[in-house]
């Protein structure tokens, strides 16, 4: 037995999650399925479902970005504030 998708159970449930999404299940429905397996403490199954869900969400986001007009992206004004504990202490001391 290997790790990650090399594990047969993880790989099987990864495929099941993707199959369900391809056949119309929503992300919320897959998250509910994940919760069911978590309550049953079936952790390998959970890992497969979680990986499938993350993979699908990532590629969904990639498709949104790809399909969005580049001009619209250039007009977006996104400001990201990154602070850490050290910067906050430095500004307090000054």
C-alpha cells in the first residue's frame, strides 16, 4: 500500500467525488458526503473525497479566470494587506 493517490481506497473515492461532480452534484453536496464519512471515521475515504473536492475547486477557479475577459481582470482593484507580528510590533514601537 502506498500513500496519496497510490492508495487504492483514496484513489477510488477521489474518482467517486469527481464522478459525482461531473454528473451534477454541487460542491456542497460533496462536502456533505465528506462530513458523512468523517462521522463514520473512514479517513482514507475522506482523504479521497477531500482531494477530489480540492482538485475540482481548483480547476473550476482556473476555468473562471480563463473565461473571464482580460480587460475585466485589469479593471479589478484588489488590495492585499500583508502584516505579520514583527511588523505590527515595529509600528507600535515607533
